[in-house]
């Protein structure tokens, strides 16, 4: 499952971070690294962007960027 499809409030763990070049480096620099727990908190009314919580802070991501991050719901690990 990818981060953009994760239901609101359901915790998950990041498995892989996709993307190429600067985008991938930027996502990793923001703390979106494998084995990090993440939760989707809110979704904008039109579905983009989404607000996520990880490492004690909140950030927003475009849905297109979130679709490059593969996650597994916590209870499946």
C-alpha cells in the first residue's frame, strides 16, 4: 500500500521511499525514511494535499509525492 491510500488515523510503517533524484533526497531529508511510523491525520477537501504525523511533527505532502512512499499498516508487521 502507498501512503496516499492509507486511511486517516491508521498508523503504518514506511517500507520504501521511491521517486528519483532530488525528490527522493528531499523526502528522505524530511524524515520519511524506512522503518519510521507515520499516520495520516487529515486530507484536504479536494483530496490533495494530505497531512501526516511522524517523528513528533506534522507535515503536508502532495498526493503525488505520497504515492511514491510504500507503507505497511502497523498491525500487519
